[in-house]
């Protein structure tokens, strides 16, 4: 651990309104370590930022705490407020700032997809909405419940189950046909009228017209029974039972056929809870709750607007009506959601008595939300004895191939989740042939400080006490502020279940940290270590393969290092080069006609030798 102070970074931020334009945009507030504390959007950056630093402003406790930590404000200009809203949403999801409303559970929920554009439509489960003419039903917060319904419908409505690719290439019926859950339209002659009639029944059921479907099936069952077609009557009977079983858990809350989501906001002793109801065709399909500690209803409009912008992201099913506790007439939020969805979207206050009752139900759901105390960051803080919960954790692993191709891989976890775009690979040509992991990690620490913020709250090193000491010593030599907590993970003698597998070391401590085998904290540290190891090994193999291919390329007549670089810039692989014709080679920048003919001839000779 290295704890040095940098007084220049600790000076209070001085706001001058003249430094910021009176135009739309996004602002990023940062602390003394360069970490983004808050991302916001504004129609006028100058007016919005001035409101934070006005002495007479009646700020909430959250805003007061935020302003006290601001040391720098960066801005990104946009043409319209709509563009600013889109940019703000993307930056919040990417950086997950501490003082923003961030959805920690923003996974895509399960939906039913009916691809009506196909000659023989298929009912499948998906988590992404695509504008391809398909009809979507849902969402289901429990994928298990969605799959249970899908299996139940598949038993009595024998639609095809295979994908389009399998459907086009199948030469014999699959197992579903053998168990009478598919008519096998892929290889058999199937009456399209009967098939489409079955599709319409499923669509009626999933769109909320279940009672209408039951009445229709009941009439057909009676007719079949009267005509002595008992096998056909049994099919209708089973379909009626499946329909009733599917909708028995859904509660009719409003008598219309409109899809709507209902948001309720409530404050309790711990913070702000939000309840969300999914109402489809008048029936309450599912519910979800969210919680943000320390917030009050004074921040309600900001919370709801940020929630809607993040929750209804691209690829998510968006209903035509969202009932919210606040109006957003001056916000481009509805326009943004319409672009993401498949039609116009209206965000409105509850109008009718039924809608007000639904908002009350949503508030009841939100009142049950509580802050999770057992997050992985809180667990790590406790067992590793850290001063605060680690938000950003960087894990590093040094690797080489018999002393050559020395690399250090760095992977990043934020809020307990991997950030693939933040991964970095460091190469050290000066260490070629040494195979010195300690020197590589020491060099990495210095390079990492030079690269600047955002700084990690915790650095996990793949190695033992020696690797840990090498990084600590390198950080102590740095002039900049590098207040990083360090920890290393070393493999033990055995990796079998039930035995102590890994040792965790901290600076200034001779013995390993007492982490229990199989505990969530140890498993998480192992997960990060393995991710860093896979990353650096994968990049090493890729660079080695490219070096081998490059040497094979430069061995050809007429192709030197510069020409090889031109070829690699234009083609993704050596196979693509061998497939290129003479016109493709001639079109390369800086390659003349005669030179292109030599390169093409050399590539063709290599292609012929490979075939032999």
C-alpha cells in the first residue's frame, strides 16, 4: 500500500460560469483521483452547473456531499438535449458514478417472441427486442417461470421449436415430433391454415384475450364431441386446461387491452424505494423493486427520469404507456424511448381511479425494497481490512514464454462486474530474455501511474509475497498520488475441493489473510485472477501467431516489413491475403502496378505450397 499526498490535487474546485457555454451537453464531475463522481445533462451547461455552486442554493444532503468532493468538471457538447440524454445514459452505464442513480440489476428480462414473418412461426424465449416484424409478449422477471409457461404451451400447441437455420437444413423430424409436440413442417406437408389457426390461439392467449380463447375452444370442443370426434375434442380440452393454468397466476387489475408499466416511488427510513409493475392487457404480469440508500423524495424527479432512461434501454420491450409519479413534458425522454421501441411512448401521471390504485400498488412494492448489505465490495472490505469498499479493482498477471514475449495483463472489475473495455496489455521489450516477473510487475506499476486516472481502489496481483513487494516498492518510488490498496493471491499446494487452495497476502503482514476456503470473497478473488490469466495468455498467443505469420509473409520475395505492415493494415488475416485478387493488391496505398503483380505472384505461390 502506498499513501502519498499531492496537495495540488486536493485544492477546492473554483467554478467560473464564463468557462462554460450556454448550450446543451453533458458534464462529468470528478474527484481528486480523477474518478467520475456524477454524470449529468443540461439544456444549458452554464445555468445547470451554476446551480451547484450557488451559495444560496438549497441543496439536498447528496448534492452537498457531491459538491464537496468535486475537483474538476469536464463537459461534452451536444446539438440537442435529446443527444445529451442519450450520451448521459451511456456514460452512466459505462462509468457507474457514485452519485448517480445506477441500476445494479439492469439485466434484460425474458420475453416471448412470435416470429410472424415466417411461413411457420415459432414461439421462442428471448431477452432482446429486434425490429424484425415479430410480436413480443412479457416481460418475465423470472426466466424459470417463462420457460415453464413455454414448455406447457409447447405440449398442447405443437409449433416448431427449431431455429430458422435448423428448419431449412433438417432432413428428418426431430425429437419434438416423436413426442407429439411439433408437426414437423420442416420435412412434412403441414396445412398452413391449421398451423396459422394454432398461432392465432397462442397470440390470443399471450395478448390477454384468454377468456375469449377459452370460449372459442369450448365451442369447438362441444362441436367435436357432438360429431363423435373424441380425439379432436380431447385436444381442445387439453388446450383449455393449458390456457387456464397459464393465466391463473395473473390478476386482472384494469379492464382494457393496453400494455402499461406503472412506477411508484416511496421513501423509507433507509432511502428511496421504487416499485415497477408490468401490466399486460389489463393483467398484472410481474413486478420488480429497486432501492437507493440515503436518497429522499426531493430527488424524486431526477431518480425517476434517470431510471426510465437506463431501464428502457435498446433491445428492451417498451410499452406504449408508462405511468409515473412525475410529468416530463419538457424532457425528450418520450422521444428517446420511441426511437428505442417499436412505436410512440407516453409518460403520464395516473388519470383514472384504477391507474391511481396501480400507482399505490407500485409504491407498496417499492416500500419492501431494502439496501443489500452483503455486497461483494462490503465483504472484501471486511475480510481484507480495507479503509473503504473497493469500487474499482484492477487485477494484474505477468506472463512470458520461456523468458521471451514478456507481458503483463490487466483486467478491471467495477461494482463487482468485469469491464472488458478497460482491459490493458503491457509489453516490456527491455525485459526480453529475462523471464523476471518481479521486474515486469514493477515496470507495470510505474507505467500504470503514468497512464493516469481513474485510479483503482484495490490492486490484485497474481503471485505471492515477492510479487506484492515488487509492486509496493515501485509505487513508493512514484511521485504522484497513488493511494492504492494492494493484495496478492498465490496458489497453494492443492486445488482440490475442501482443502486450502490459495493464499491471500497483504502488505506489512507476514501470514496470509484468514479467508475461508469456498467463501464468496475468495471465490471472487480467484475469478478475477483467472480472468487476468486468460486475458494475458490469450493476447500472448495472438501476438505470437501474428509474429509467425508475419515472418512467413516477409520471407516471400518482394515483401519486406513495410509492405507486410500495409498488407496487415488492409487484411484481417493471412487467409484473406491469399484470397485477394490482383485488383485488391493494386488498390493498396503506396503499391504500384508492377509491385502489386510481384506481391500477388508471391502470395499465389505461398497459397499453392500450402495446398501441397
